[in-house]
C-alpha cells in the first residue's frame, strides 16, 4: 500500500502557546505520534510528513500559498496514494476551493483538514479530524479536493466556515456532504470515485495570475465612496458583489449603476453573489435585478464567495 503524504502548512492544529497566544510550531510528526492513540496511528499508517519551511496562521494565507501546496502535491503525486493538507481553519475554505480549481477532479484524494483546538491540548479535535481524513482518503471513493472536518466530508469548492468556535465549524451550504463519518463511512451518491482518477503526475494545472479582486457587500445606505473604491480603482481587475436575496441590487442607487456601467466599458468582470446563507442568485426574477443583466453582470448561481474569489486568480 502506498503511503499518504501529510502536508503541514501551519494553522491551529499544530500550534502551541506563546506569550502572545497560539502560534504555528514545527515538529508536527512528533506531535502526531505523541497525540494519537496506538489504534489511530495504526489506521493512519503508512504515512509520511512534508512540513513547509514557512508555517503560517492561515489568516496570512496568500494565493502563492495555494500554488505552493498544489506544486507539492504534483511533485509527490506518483509516490503517494493520497494527500492530507493540514491547514488553519480561517481560510481553509479558500485554499480548498483554490486547490479544486488548480488540480481539478478525477485525481488522487486531496483532503484538507485542521482543528479548532490545537493537537497539544487535552480536548483537541485534531486527532479525530486527522484520522477521519485518512479514512476518507483510503476509502477508494474520493477523487477530488475535499474538506474533512467534524465527521463531514465536503466538496472543496462548496465548503464554508460557518462557526467561529463550534467543533463542527464547516458546512456545505448548497450541496449535501459527500460522506459522513458515522459508525461506518456513509457516502452519498455525489462523490467522484477513484476509478477514473489520474494515477501519474502527467496532469498540468493552470498558473495563477496577479489580480486585484474587489469584494463589495451591499447594504442600505452604502456610501458612494465605498462603491467607487471597489469599482473605479485603476488596479481593480474583477469585482465580486454580494447583493440581496436572489441577486438584487438597489437599482435606484445612481452611483452603483454608473459603477456597473463603467466596469462593463472597461471589461472588468462583475460577479453577483447572494448575501443569503444558502440558495442561489437568479438575476431578473425581480425587476430590480434585471439591471444587472443589462450591464453584463455574471450570476454566481449557488457558488460560494470562496469559490468565486479563488477562481478569479486562475489563469485561463
């Protein structure tokens, strides 16, 4: 059996206390071996660890970090059966979505996980999250990028952090979980199985491009300066707009209308996402939303903010 490669990027899972609070620390393999039970380690074996030199709190993650993880997976693709990426929870959904866009589907399992409490703490969820990630990775029923957290396996491009402190911190808002870690692993019908997965490293992934993506959250009484900062800055290459309900903007806001017109004239893509917890954008269902179609605004459908933002960094 080929081993799993555990890629440690930083995050809460490997943090230790300092005078300034928790911070990333090296030595994750020693921590794993001292924290997991003998039975859990036996389930994890065989595995190897690749620890990044520059461990980060995921709040500091950049697009270059997504590319570094993807490149690491590609460089080691032939030697390992699956990949577990240990990552901080704050931007985990962004990284999972980015890896989905970079690596695609029909690949060896890439499972992103972490923890809400550091592995060194007595009540940590790290050991169970790591073990479940390994079980999902070895199931033969996963051939895509996923997040495994608190017993749920979620598609990487539809997962979102939904709670700051609950152990079940992640969910998939518009797509059911791919699997649940119950007494047995219960898989849904939506998984991409390993039968067609690429088994060598011949696949290529697209590169990242320099982008200045503006994200604007519409709200009643939004100031003109806020709109102009997002739409009219000379560095802006794309705008992600979070609108009301089914994708509705305030169509009587003349500054917003002018900004949308300017973006269209300058070929700046504007992507419309709903502010709602779940559901889908349907531009034009209401009259106020039809103005967006006039200016070529792209409906995000039921995609998440993380999915849309990361896709904008991918070079066609």
